[in-house]
C-alpha cells in the first residue's frame, strides 16, 4: 500500500506532531561555503590548462546549486522533518522522501560518509518506494541505494539537533522501530 499523497505538509502538522525546522545557521554556512567555492571556480577559469578550467566549471555548477538550495531553504521556511503517530515526513534533503508511514520502515542506522553523518532509513519495500518517485529523483535515489544501501537519508548537516536526539524522538513516536548501532 502506497503512502498517502498530501497536498500540503501542513496536513501532517497534527497537535501531537513534532516539527523540526532546518538550522538557519547551518544553512547560512552551507550557502556561504557554496558561494566561496563558486568564486574559487571563477578563478580556476583563468587558467590556461583545460583540466583546471573544467574543474572550475564543475565546481561553479555544483557549489552554485548548493548555494541556491541553501538560499531557497532559508527563504522558504518549511519543516525538515515532521514526526507524528502515522509516520515521518522527510524534507531535510534536496531529494526529499516525503511522507513515510511507520509500517513502511524496516529500520534505521547512522551512516558516515567522508565525515558527513546521516540517518539512513531502510524501507521494507524499496522498489515500491522508488516506483513512487518521479523521473530523475527516482534514478538518483536508486543510485543512492547502490552507494549507501538505502534510498532515504536524513543529513545531520541541516538539522538543529543531533542524530542521536532525532533517534530518541523517533523512538518516542514509534517505540518498535529497529535502530541499528
């Protein structure tokens, strides 16, 4: 059974819901860092070596997108996570999973890749989840499954609380959820 589609995340903000907004400080730092790397990329374009210029272009595109995403999240103040009795609404990453019912989730564990921590959510039926995703987002999430083993990851880098605190809040909502160490 697929998760219900919501016209707006506000439908999930029930009186019992725990709503977690992204950290404005972390988003500002992410945006500033992205902007600095765009400037660095501009200086790399001045090189006569083709490889250096290509690296500059790639850096400007990637970090420019990071800076734009951070600016957009700062301007458009939407929750990163909503936890309620029905499930979790994940909107913490650029590839938001949307609403996941508790009974769709097999378990969770903390993943660290190059010093970047995230809470990885293991789905009971990954294929069903991936089939709900559209176009390029579905393809990227499928690659994420091959790279890290899960399609859904909540990055610590945008949350105002630690992943351990988030796990405690999740366990309060759904005590039976399996959390691997």
